[in-house]
C-alpha cells in the first residue's frame, strides 16, 4: 500500500459513459453497470464517478490511509460492544481528512459540466453489486444534492460510510479481509412522477419466465425504503403479457418541490388506491428490464423512474439470491420453518442459536437470533438482532412485542427453530408470512410488507420507516385519535417527531423498567437497599418519553409482572413463584396489594416525572375486582403522585368482569378506560394468547370479543369518560377499526410501524359512518 501523498489528477473524476465492466475493481459494481448500460444505449441519467483510487489518494494526502486500514482490521475482529466506538472513530478520521483541494476542483468542474443539476450521490463500494454478494443499501447514499459545497460534503460522507458498523460487520461475515475502499457515483436525478423496481426472475420462487415489477408514485425511495405499499405487477416474460396485478394503497408520495428539495405530499384516498402504471406503462417497464437481462445474460434487479415524458433506468444489478445455484436453483426457496408472523419485514442474515440470555454476548451484528423463547432479560440481546425466531410463543408474546418495538422482523411459534437452525447458516426471516427460508432471499420480496435487499446488521431495519414529515396541516384530520404503544426511550424522539401521532396510549412499564434496571428484578433492588437507584433510573427513562411527546398525553401502564417472564431476571428465582398458568396468575393490580413496596417506588418515579411533564398519566392493569381497584387507588392517592393536580387514573380493560363492573369502577374515580384487546381476547375465548398450537382460536374478531369491546365503549360514553384500545386487533385486522369507530371509541393505540395503515383504516371507517348517516343506512356487522 502506498504511503506517499499522491496529488489527485483530472483522471480521478471519470464520466459514467467512459467506464466499463472491466473497471469494476476501481469504480465499483454500481458505476461499472451504469457505464456499460450508457454505452449500450440504455436511458441512464448522466453523471460521473470518483473511483476508489480517488478515496485512497485523498486519505494518503491526509496521512491517514495506513491508520484507517489498521483500524479496520481491529474493528473486524472486535467484540460487539466495541464495534460502535471503533467504527465511529474511523469515520471521524475520514471526515477530518476530507477532500484535497485539487480533487475538489475537479469534482466542481464535473458538476458544472453536467449543467449543475440536482444530483444523487451514491456509494459504489469495490465488490458491491456483484453476482455473489450485494452491499446494496449498506453504504451511504444521498438524494437531492443541490450545490457544489453540499456535493463535496456528501462525497466525503460516502467515504466515511465505508466504516459504518453494518458495513464492517458484513465484510467480516463475508470474509473480506483486505483494505477497504470505495468509489462514489454522482448522477443527475430524475424528477420522477412514478418509480420502482423490476426483477427479471421472481426472487421469491426462482421462477424465470416472469418479470416482477413494484411501482409507487413519486420518487423510488418509498419503494426501496418500504414506506408505502407499492403496486405489484407480474408480467409473463414470453410476450410481455400481464399475468396478475395487486394495487397497493399509498398514503403519500415524495416529489421534488419548487426549491429542488424532496417533499412528502399526502395522496387523497382515491388516487392512493389507483394503479400507478397503465397497461402500456407496465409493458414498457417489463420490456426495459428484459433488455437489461439480455445485455448481461443473467437475471437482473433494476431500479427505474418515469418523469412523465420518459422512462429512465436508474440502476441495475444481478439478482443475488442464488438463482443459478444453491438452495434456490430453478425452483422455490426452501422453507425451513413456519411459524406465526409477529413483526412484518423481510431480512437475511447468519443464524445464531442461543438458549439463554446470558449467552447474548455471542450474538454478532447482522445475525438472526434463534431462541426457545424470550423474556425481559433478553432485551439487550434483542436490540442487536437483525431478526428474531423463536420455538414458542404467539403474536402477543414477549418476543413479538419487543420485536415490534425494536423494528425487527420476527417469527414466533416455529416449535423447532433451535433444532433446525444452526450457527452461521444464512437464512431469510419473513415476518409478514411467518416463514424462515434457506439462503438470502431478500432481493425483491414483492408483496411483503417491506423488503430489504442486503443482509443487514441491526442498523438496517427491515421495518417500514415513518413517512417523511409533513406539516400538521397536511395530515388528514380524523375524529378518532391515533396513539402509539411504546416501551423504549430511544424510540421516543423518532416517533414523537411524527405529526400524525396524537400521543402514547400505552407506555409498557415491563420493558422500560427491566431495561432501566439492567436486568435486575425490582424486588432484588429493594432487597439490596437500592430504592433510590430504582426511582432515579425509572424516572429518567419515563421522563425521556414524556418530554418527547409533551404536551400530548402519555399513558403509563404500571408494571404487570408475570412470574414466567420475570423469573429469568437477576434475582428472579428468589422472588417469583413457580406457576402453572401465569397468564391468569400472580399479576396486575392484585400484585400491588401483596408487594406494595415496588409499586410505591414506581409511583415515586412517576411523580418526579410529572413535575416537569404533566402530560404523563397513570393506568392500572389487569383489574379483576372492585375491591382490588379501590385498594390500588388508595395506594395511588397516598403517594406523591396521587397528590399532584390534574392526574388522570385510567383502567386497562383486560378482564371480562370489566364489561359488567365498569360503571362501579368509574364511580371509584377512574378517568378513562383503555381496552387491552390482547388479554381480553384470550380471557373471553379461554385461549392462551402465547400458544402457537391454539393460534387459530385466538381471534379478536370473534363475536363475543367484539360484543365485549362495544359494551365497554358504550358504557364509557354513557358515563362521560374517554375510551381507547391498545391491543393488536386494529393492526392484525384493519376491518376492526370500523367496529371501534362505529362504537364511538375516542382513540386507538398501535405499534409505531402500524400508524399509517391504522390511520387509513380509521379514515375509511369514519367516511363510511358519515355516508351511512347521510343516507339513513344501518351498518351491517
């Protein structure tokens, strides 16, 4: 490796039209493909590339190239807890080094030569987008770059992304040991009216005689990023005949605004539900994809965009799912396991089988966790998992709830995950279908809630991202509020930034408390005399969330400890009784009366938070009887929290007795009722909600459950208190939203990833209710 400073020359910046496949070792796969396609006459937007040598020369000029190479070797071998620190230091070195003046001059001149357009700046890593591996989406990319100064900064940011945690972990997993380098592509952006992706073989099944197209309105980032449900078209390769079409429902589009920046524009329901492409447009995209495949002689994954006048080819890469060999050869992907879909998304990664949380340090970034089950003590490990697969559990078990909170795909109740899967085996977890597939099957995944294209460490989540922020006035107004369920403070700021979220309808104490206490059982801290540490830590975590959402309401559901989940915490075996049926055992409000010291500490922590954030309110879980409720309210009133003005005391309606006793509970001083549909369903139907064997019996749409929900809402309305629902029913069953709207519910609280879909379902339901009222129709359930 050279250590002498080399002055970058004009050859360090090369027009895309001048590079070919043979240049891939220095310009990266992305740039090489684009250059080949331009030379072959494809409609590719113009641009230029800074080869990997430009990066090397820049680091040489700054005298840090050798240090970066050595630091990369250290990071590849580092344990997970040191990787973030090492990678951040390497990226800082690159940014400090920056771009030499001579190279900056050539970059500015190249941009001037393009006519100073709005450009995209994308990494083109050496080794990226090859037939055997894809780094797609792992290094930094930037769209809507409008000035020369910003262009220079973004190129350096792409260089720095070479040392991102996910990239270093991926290189280590693939065995890439050499000095890393990166090229950067600068390309004129298409002001897309619609955009998407196309595959010249079905990446889900390996079928070769089909072109699979995904399309959305506006810029294509909403398809690749999974922020909308795109249209999906299947076109027969022979004759380009449309075989099937599924029209997605799109809430918004991203378009170029008057000042050149991207803006999110809400779509009215009629346009959002209409097909993106006409029949002729579908054939045009399919024909372009087939031409690219014919040029390269193998199946291709392309990105396309249409500006209203012309169809553009934005990117092309070979499909990397093993269509020409391996488990997916010539047929469908092998399904290794089937379970219950718990958290949507599709991601691939090597497996790590763990049997207990104390083995968690073995999980490496980007790995798929396979475990018998999880409980709160697993949370530090779950934070690092790219996906989660468990032997046992149902759609509302700990693993499912934690995965939805963390934003990782999850499949539960597979029964044999820890037996069938082995360490290091590459699998794809599809949390939308409940399947675990052999190999990397993430290229495409049309029809899934979201799809990622690369084996991604935890920093690349396969969950739908929140749509770009829009001003409050641009959000469709609803009569029914939409709140979110939360537990982890680190998610608060991101979710609170959404103007379409009206508050936190369920702040789960169990997850927050165990994380704040470092996996130590609360009663163990009391036994150690560490009560003040308990109050300090819980107040800090709750305070983060309450402050982020202020002045919007935050409903904190006090800890609903269940013995089976909390025996695994440090000290848990000394404090948790063995129970044969903990779902209906020692939990909820009854527990506070037998262990008032823990409840008192929790109330002290909440009182401290409310001094700064009076939007925080308290909610009591799993109340079975009136005398329990009265006794718990006495404890609240006697605490520092109960003496604060404006405190609302809510009740979680999870037990069927609430249906009959709610008027008495309201008379006791309850200010609101939140229906916990998960527990209410299991107790109305007598089925363990975590049982994978009885999963088909667990049905929130059962008439008995619906009747109980409607009765609770009606009682609340008669007595003038607000009602909400904080379970999975509206997420799992969009039609459930209409049940709630017609019953007159005030708010619905769902996991953050489901906000868009539930808001859309509520909007449709409210419009139907108004239409029925206007026409004098009676709704049929």
